[in-house]
């Protein structure tokens, strides 16, 4: 059984005449007759019976027609959906990104793209998560493009550096370190700290910052999302090293610069290798590369 047979069967069921059906299908009558005969042999029953010069569906043909029409309807809907999603000027881009990029970077990036391509009918679906979740989603082809940290040993994922995030020390208002504009990492050791969870792409970066000076921080709490981390700092749960994100300006916290900061968080645009990308996804990817080549810092 093949798709042509189903289309031929559906057409003949509506026209009820082999010659007319063949003409509408742009095939010969013998081709149509052969296709219907083969379909009936496969099903093991007669689908049509003669009625004068016409043919009409048998009882079993009527039953089969219901399923064929539903299948063809779903197939046509699927074709239209794919064409809508992957067209040259119309489609959907599935975008995933880490929490720190959600307040400014991604909204600004997407807005700039849409303003620069007003002729396009493109919609974005947004997903926020940590680096591990984004990489997993790319592998499963849930996302077209991700923005996150780099994970080692991910040979199936391409990483295109698009910028960096500056890391700072965040402390509650009135904290003993608040009065300082710049500090050494050693000065943070005597205070409880809020760290990223081990699944966060930023955790290895912060770990290396302490390791390079042979320091062991007092990890009081671990959390995944940057805004929540900043909120805990504001409520005096501890201090934290994190990107200088816009929400910090809205909370009761102070920002202190770090001296001798050698570990910088790089942000990457990520894609699954050797995977078909629709034209609009490629256009967006090229736009990001061109835009970010003029900038080095994301936050």
C-alpha cells in the first residue's frame, strides 16, 4: 500500500467513474485500475462494485474511506505545518537560552532581527534552562539554536563564541565588603557563599576561579537561576560570584569588582551538528554572528 493508491482510491470514491477519476488525477485509466486492484488484493476485499457505467463503494469500501480521508487530512495538515515552519520567508525558530540572557540580551537580539527583517513572517518559541538542559534539547532536536556555556566532550554540538559575561561579587547592602570597589578573591573566603548547582554551565568557571588561588569557599547554598541567587544575596543568605545582570540594579545588593579575574564566562551559540536547518534558522544564525562580531561583552 502506498500514498498514491490512497489518493487514487479517495478520488475514485468521490467521482465514481474510472475515466473521469483518471482524468482528474492526470493518469491513465489502466494505471488507476491497476492501483485499485492491487489495493483490493492487499486488503483482501472488494472496495468498489459496478453500477451501470459507474462504480460505487462497497460496505467495506465505505468503512475504509473514513480512515483514508482522515489519514490524508492529517498528512496534508502535516505538509502545511512543515512548509509553514521551514519556508524561505515564514517559519518558527525554536530558541533556548540560559537564565542570565533572558532579561536583555535575547529580547534585544530577537527584536533587532525582526526589525532588520520586517518582510519575514517568523515566530520565535522561547525556552529558558541551564546549559545541560539546552544541550540535551539540541540533541533531541527540540531546539534549533541555543545560547549557553560550553560543555566538554560534546562532539555532536557546535559552539560558536558570541561574547563574554563579566563576573562580579554580589553582597547584601551594608555588608562588610560593600565599601570596597575592588577586592581580591581571598577576601571572600571568610563569608558564606551561594554557588551555582553542579549542572550549571557557570559552576566550573567559578570553581576554577577559586582553584587557581588554592582557595576553598564556604558554600552555604547552591541554586541554579541567577535571579534567585541575587534574591538570596539581597536577603543576606550569603555572598555570590555571578554575572553582572540587570536585575542587580533593582535589588538591595552591592556590586564589587574582582581583582585578578582570569576566569570569564564565555557565551556560545550552539547547534546540533549535521542537522538540517531551515532557511530562516540559518538567516538568524548569520545575523547573530554578524551582530556579535562587533561586541565582546554580553552583560
